[in-house]
C-alpha cells in the first residue's frame, strides 16, 4: 500500500498524492467548445464539478457532442526529487469516450481519435487507454503550485467523457519503462499448464533486477509455489533484444493466482502482474459422430437457405438427409444444405452423419414462414478484437480458424464485419462502396457461403457510424440492395449519429422510425437478412423491437472485459426475460473471452477463467446471441474448450426460446432457471463475491423436485438425484451450471 503524503480538497477539484503518483479525482466540466477553455488563466469557477472516474452520463449529464474538462492539480516537487530519471511525466487519463485533445498548462500534449471537423472526419477511440508521456523539456510544470490540465472531448453517443479509472500524474522512472507481458497463451500437457512470460525493457540504459513468481491457492490462501531469479538487460546500443522470456509451469487446477514481480535494482521500485491460469472442464467430443447445434432453423419462402450441419467425430464425416424438401440439396461431403423452398410450412428432415466408427441421426425442423432467428445467432464479430483496424484479411483469418479449429462443427456460423469497412464517399450513383481494406465484399461473402458460413455487416441509421464512417441515412433502400448483391445475411444497425436527426425529440416514434425504414428496405430484398438493432436499450427497445421486425436488440451499452462490466450488464438482464422468444432476442453484447483489444493491439481478456465460465453460462441461460469477440486465429485451447461444450450450447439454442428467470438473489449469490423444450430445466448458481463461497439451496426454493435427476453440463457428468438440495463450493465469481430433469 502506498503511503499517503498529501490530500487537498477544493471546490473545483480534489487529488491525492503518493510517493509515486498524484490522483486527480474531480474536474470542472462544461458542455460546448471554446478555444479559450484551454487557457490556464480561464476562470472556470462557474462550471459544474464532476468525478473523473465515471462517464458524464453516469453522473446525470445526458448529452452528446463537445465538452471540456479542466483539472486543477498541484504537482509536488517530491515526485521529481524521488525519481531517478527526472525527465518525463506520465499523464494517465484512464478511458475517454469518444475522442480527446489534451493540454497541459495551455500546451497541447496529446490527442486520441479524430473530431468531426478534422480531415477524415470523426473517429471514435473510446476503447484506447489514454496514457500520455510528457517530456519536461517540452512543457512548463508549476512545481508545488497549481497546474491546469484541459481536456477537449467529443462524444458521438452513449457514455461520454472520462471514466473507467482514476486519472493520475506520475514521474517516469526506470521501472515505468519496464513491463511484464503475459499475453502468450497457456498450453496444456500432462495435467499442467505452461507458458512464457515476457519481461520487456524500454530503457536505453542497462537495467538489472530480480524477477519472482509465486502461486497462491485462493481456496486455502496458501502459497504453493515460489521462485525468483536475477535479470539483467544490456544497454540498447549493446543488445538489440529488449525482452527476456521466463517459463512458467504449474498444475492446471481452479483457484490458482500467479503473481509476477520485477524489482529494479537501482531504485528498488517494483512492478507486478497477476493472472489466473486456465483449467479445462469439458471432456473432448467423442470420436464417434455426434450432431450438434440447433434443432430448428427458419427461412422465408423462396429465400436462399445456407445451413451447415454441425457435427463432430473423427474425420472424414459423410452427411445425408431424408425428407429434404423440394428445392434444397445437400453436399454429402461438407454437410452444407443450400437452395430455397417455395411453400411455407414445417419440414422435419432426418439428418444422418457417418464415419468409420459409427452413425448418428437427428431431426432438424426447417420452418418456412415469416420468422427468422428461431434460436439465438451464433458466430463471430470483428469489433471486440480489431475495432476500426479490421481488414478483409483479418476477417477471413478468423473465419478460416473458425473452420479449422472446429467451431463450425458446434454451430458457430455467422462471420460479422463491424465498423470501418466503408469508403469515405459513396459512388456517383449514391451506392455505398468499400474502402481499400475490403477490396471485394461480394467475393468475401461468396467465400464464406461456400464454406457454410453466413455473412454479416454493419451500418448506422445516421449520417455517420460510431467510428465516423458513412451511415445509411437517406440511402436505406440502396444500401439494402447492395447488401443483397454482396450476399449479406445479417445487419447490425447502430444508432450512432442518428442523434443528430432525433435532436431533442424523445418520442417512441422517433426511436422506432429509423429501424422501421431500414427493415422495410431489408424485407424488400430476395434474401433473408437477420436484423440486429444496436441502440443500447433506449426507450425500452425490448418492448417495441418486434414492431420493427428486429431479430435481436442490444439492451445495454458496450461491454468491456472486466468483471464490473460483465456483472453490471449480465446480472441485470433478468428484468426483461419475458421479452425474449424465438426470433426476438435480448442482446447484452458480444463475448469478451480470448484475445481482445478493440484495435490492432490484442491482449488476453482481463476476465479470470472462473469469470469466463460465468460469462458463457449466463449468456447461454439468458438465450443471448453468442458472438465471439476475439481473434479466432489466436484462440488458445482453453477458450476453444470454453466455446465448444455442446451441452452448454444446447441450453442457449433450445427451441423453446425462453430466457432464464432469476429465482433466488442473495447478497453474494444468485440462481437462474431456464425452462427447456424437453421439460427439463437448466440452472445456474453464481457466486458474486470475491471469495470462495459454499452455496446451499433446497430444490423447493427454486421450484425443483427432490427426485429430479441432475447433470453437470460443463463437466458433462451425471450427479444423481437433487435429493435434499444443492451444495456447491464456488470460486470467486464462479458458477455451477446443471441440467435438471424430472
């Protein structure tokens, strides 16, 4: 714990200073945009005071557009005197939604994202941490006196301003130019998990120190392993290598926390990093054939159907289908069904899959009618990994990996391109066109379809998308026609700049209108296009989404890879469970497992393995769309195992289409129950506390019979009768997910 040196509180600001950093807790705030506001001498006494750790919407400021923060901060000279380097300040502003320009005592010191009036137009950067390094030779610091940090912000929509952390100032030292990189994947072998951790040195000078590793069993609180070693880096001019790989190996079991620490010899200052190694619960799929995925699919009369039979087993597999309706054909080698059906109705088709070890069959019902998405969508979206840096090659890489790693054999089929594919201007005839990153969108769609995958795309009903690219305003029908030509099967339609059109009108009709217009355009096309509304739950979208013929609708703001975000979003969905049904799904946003980053810089999710099991369990119980957000080509064995448990997926894809109800809520745990089509129920027991917790629940408390048969769906193991009750010891933020029958 850092020793507190100074605490100062004033009407306009407050900060805490420690031996290493000055935290800036409050700022003066004003809507609008005036160049004078960057001036240190400007009088901001009449401005509103906001906390710097929370976005302005969360503090009651419902506003989109330009605004400024002014932070008044005294920088103690002790920061400099206690630093060995003495040449640079580190300004960490946590996260800013959406883009910013920063001034230190009137001098510009950084910018992230682009403002609407700049060349190239508005470009969001809410997903990037704001860390600015300020060379003392380039700025004026009023040591032990007041300094002004002025921050110009533009918010396109949703949350705005500073948030998701507490801004601070610190003096850069040798230790600040050293990092512990834990992004390498763990591998599994002989009951152990292994990886290499990188210690990276960005100092020009040579650095020495001690690196230590310790492993703590969170259940017992005991340290079960520890090791330390000396590390030395040569000066940059003497060695081109700026990192050391340090091997880590430990038993693969739940509840282990690894702590890595490097102590720099010259100053005695340290950095640490922690992570929990993954552990695998789900047994491998058998070598004999097994048919997976949903047992129903919907298509409109005469619309093209693409359906990949999801099946596992030792390859090669051969596929056949009995009672396949007229107009459809099956490729026996790939299991891909294509064609169209002219007449409405329900068509039960007997699917059979064979390999050298056996044969299995299952019935698929093809419902030809007016409703699509009879089970929640399953697939991948580019945003949580690539953000605005997405390219056709990156999309194809994840799609190929989805096939190669076998995800397609478990029902994952949508490949959705999010924002940043659009060219800066439309064609002469007004048609939307792609930028240089997507040279041939139709060819991409054709390639996906040839492999049994479905093709998704992104746009906005406004003038611009959230990333500042062209939206569909005034071109809805033209864009829908283009999507049809490209073979698009899914449209994510993001509110973004439509606030410019809506203005101060908050009527229900205003919120419904842009989505009604686009769905009309989509329905006029000779193909089915899944319609996904992305407008963050405004005006209770779950109540009117069916009226604009949406298949799913976002119910919240954007998710991030933290427990706080997962908890705030996931464990609030129970309030709207009644609105989910086949073809109409509540969408609490994409999955945050694997390597994410919302940019070209990917890292491992910050969720612990237990939190990831909770994430997939909860989303499956909630009948949520399941859209992978990581780069599949870099997916590790743990994440692959997490996403290929067919019994967990079956809960999500159940044809009854009911969302789980929260049936029990205590201070530190909750229980959810989801009714299933065969009369059984899926149950999730969630530990919401930061400690191991033993949960005991009687069957009668959650509407179950003591004689019911219980199966652990993650471990795919029968547990016997419910009997007197359920008692489970759960890890921090962990889950037990069961299926109960009888």
